[in-house]
C-alpha cells in the first residue's frame, strides 16, 4: 500500500499556457496553474480536499503542509490538450505493471472519487450553479452528462466497448459505466491490450487510465462544489 510521507513525488506537464502538477502515487490529485509555481501551489491547496475524498478508503493519505514537500520527479512536455485544460501525458511510472494489490487500491480510489462526485451532485440538486470560470454556463445535468460521455470515451482507450443507452437515463448509465470501468481495468491488467487500436489510435496503460479517470471525476466534483450558489 502506498502511503503519503514527508515527501510526495509529483510530475509536471508543461504546456505553453498551462502547467499541470500531479501526485504520481495519488491518482486524482492533480491541479493546474499558469506556471510551475502556481500549479504546485494549487496542488498543495487541494491536498486537504483530496484527503477528505480518500479518507473513508483508509489508504493512508495525509496532505503536505508546505510546497517544499512536493518533489518533482518528472517533467513532461504538454500539448494543445494541456493548454485547453486537461492533463494528457502519461508519466514513466504509468508504464509499470499493475499488481493485485495495485488493482485493489485503484478500485478503492475510483469508488472514493465516485462518492465525492455523487455527494456534490446531490448537494447541487435544485440549486443554481454560479456562472464563471469554474465551468462556464453548464448546469448540473450537463456536467453529469459530460462525465458519462467522458467515461465512455476513456473506456475505449482500454479497448473496451461501451455505448450509452439513451433510454437508460443518466444515473443508470453512469452506474453501468462505473461497473464496466472496474471490469475493463481488471481485464487490461490481466490480459493486456494492444498498444494501438484498429484505426491507429493510441491506447492507454491501466495506470494512466486510472490517473485520467480519477482526475476528471474529481475535477468536476470540485467544480460543482465551487459553483453551488
């Protein structure tokens, strides 16, 4: 089990307009800024929020108190997606095999992130979300739909077919996507997947899949929390 310590390894994904800082051993804890310093500070500032998300999972995370505790282990060159507002580069650590213990930990992290998103969405029901830089004009229903569509797209990166059933309803389909996310992750870990799809599109490693999905779910959970009027 990975536990936080006095020093936490982070990576930086550096675009021309935006920099992401992410904790290598803690998928989902990833924030951005205009430059390296502001990205690291944002990561530090969100440490307590991330701690609240994973607390029930008993994974041993403790937020650092100072940016000096964040040790830069890797720098990655970002791209247009980085500057648009999403991390898009895998770290060297993401190429490592996934053990049974890793799989159990990733399942726990996913479930913690999903609980956080569901709690934020429930708290926002019937309330107006503030307009502005945190999500623009999207309402709660649109955010939930966006997360569902992203889940479907991310599953394809593990060579897993998932088609949204428009008759099922967002809540039902989101629950189904989550079940299949756990299944797809285990399948990719145990059986492996081709490096590229039939049309040449790049697949993701299981570890990067976890990192990207966890970031996206938490980013929108925190967006909802920040925008509740």
